[in-house]
């Protein structure tokens, strides 16, 4: 969540920032009115507690009836006022949760992905001496992706990966983990279930409120939409030492999303599904290093893509298309020959102190007594299904087989995927 002091001191800037993300700035005014009521109640409570301390000292010196009577009355008043203060703070925090992170001033302003800004194109788009097929046609002819049987078992938007496709997944995971851990990241396999209060503290309340998260009612748990959701809380309510930063993790997990609001879009195949696997990077850094870390994470993503020899472009995401928690976001989009366009395969986000403030992940600076909030960042290593889609499309052959990217061949054990 946002720093309440930032909102109090920079009202106009906060209003402008949330408006850029499509949020009604009137919420800020409502929040500040509620905050003012809470502050008045909190001050009254502090005054009563201060008086209680004085009465307690008086009683310690001499037990007078007046002091004892006053102490009992103060205790009752403090109990009542404390309940009121807690309730008012909860009401204020509900409004605070409705405000997204503020984008950096130089982030492109826009309404949707059409307003994203292309930064660069990398790699040569493949040239075929035949009409390239879409990935699902190729995969079904080879028998390596089966969405029809998956639909019988689990319903729409699921798929079986078989044979060469399954080997590609395992190879991509090994390749990503080996490459990223060489950069000092700690590998982690996080939980795929999360308590609702932790999800909200991670700034993912909209994931719940928009009904995009799968819920397990009996246990009051949600399935994660990204391993980011449960890697971040690794340091919930903890204070690290400055010398321990940056703290970097690379996680692998299965992820789950309803894809609410995407009915009719990419529902064929495995591009937009309810269940997918993902390698994810997550960093805890000093606030002064977060923009530098952002570029570092993006560089790792580009390194992975270049080693796969897949053509891609990098875009800076505009204010209206970026994620709720982000102050800056880059996407990598990979070329799909059958569609003759780039499609998103990676995101890379700087959430500044927005998530850290919610989970109270702090660090103590050398020579300082007061802890500061860390900055957190997250970046896709590989969204496995989408990467497999891109490999099939870009490496398909006239014979209907799929060449395996050279960097993956030591793990797949073959240079080509044929019919199973």
C-alpha cells in the first residue's frame, strides 16, 4: 500500500498518479477525511493513556480514593476509545487499499496496451519457404499438446503437455534455473496457496476482488496467480541488515488464474489457461538501487531470450496497462509467425515500497536506528506455456516437426521434436 504520509504531504501528486492508472482521485479526498477523523481519535486516545500513566504514578506514591476512581474510569474510557480507534483505522485502510502504486513521472501515460512504447526489437524474424502453421495445429499433429482430452478431465482452458512438449518444459526450467542462479539468485519452490490477508498485504487485493483468483472455501485459501505472491512474504514482518541486500530469489511454481474478463480471447490452446507453470525472479533491494535492479532483471530476461534465439521486442508499459502494484513495468513480447505479431511472454516490474510496506519487509541501515522499507521487484524467467508456444511457432519445419533450440538440446536429448 501507499505511505499515508506521502498522501498527506503530496495530495495533488498522488491524485494525479492514481488518475493515470484509471482510479478515481476522489478516493484520495475520502481517504484523507477518514484519516483526519482517525488521527483525532488516536490523539484523544494518546492523551488518555498519558493521563493514565500520571494517575498510575500517583497511585504508586499514595493510594488515594480519587486516584483509584480516576484510574478505573480512565481504563473504561481507554477500552472504549481504543475499539473506536481500531475501527476507524480499519475503515481508513480499506480506502488505502483502493489506491494503486504511483507510476514514476517518466512512465508513458496511456489507457491500454496500444499506448505502450516500444523500446527495441531484437533478433531476426524467421523466414519460411512454406506457410507457417499456428502452434496448436503443429502440436496436435505431433500429439504433444492435447487440449481436447484435458477438457474432458478438467474443462476448458487446460491442456496436457506430452512427449517433446513436456521435455521442452523440463528443459526450460533447468535452463532458466541454471542461468539465473549463476547470477546469485537463491532457488525456491514456494507454496501455491496463500491466505487472503497475505495476498492483500502483497498489494494483490484486485486479484481477489476482480474474481481472477481461485478460492478454496473450506480452508479460506487462494491459489497463487504467480509465485511472486508467496515469494514476497518470505520476509514478511522481518527486518534485514543493509549488508544482506540485495536479496534475490528465483522460484518455480504452478500458477492459477481465472483470466476473468478475457472470455473469447485466446481461449483456444494453451496461450491463456487456468493453470500454467512459471519461473519467476524476485528481488529485495535498497530503495536507491531499485531502478538499477530493474534494468538488471530485464537484462537477464533478454539474455534468456537471446540464448533461445527467439525474436522479441521490449516495451515500456503505459500507466493504464501496468499492474496495480507497479511504479514501472517492462514487457517482453515474442514474435509469433502465424499471427505476424509480437505477443507478451514476460513482465518485469518495480513495485518500489508498495508491497514491502504491506508486508512490513524492512532493513536497518548501518549507523541508523530506524528501519526503512525495502523495495521489491519481480520479473518473469519463463512463463513456460507461452515460451513453448513461441518455440513451436518459430522453430517449426516444413515437414511438420519442431527443431529444438540448440541451448536446450542437452536437456531434451534431441535436436528435433517429432510425432509421438
